[in-house]
């Protein structure tokens, strides 16, 4: 478990869980945004697009 949290995806998942738990929100150009698991998961999936190797998430 600790090894998994050391990588980029582990820290992203941890941040998403905490943001949703504490119901964080922030202001953007488009308006007020709230933390939700759908957007957090999308961030995880798009992060791997920019790496040289393709990672398939099942």
C-alpha cells in the first residue's frame, strides 16, 4: 500500500479521496468547481496519455 502511494497515481487518488471527503471547492474561469470522483478519475486516465508508454487501466 505504501509503495502505491509513492507514485503519481497513488498521490492523485489520495488527493481525490481527501478532496471529496472534505467537499472542497474552488473558483475557475468557468465558475465554482466542486470536487467529485468523476473528474478525479478522468485526471488519472488523461495523465497517462503524455507518457511514452501506453498504460491500460482495467
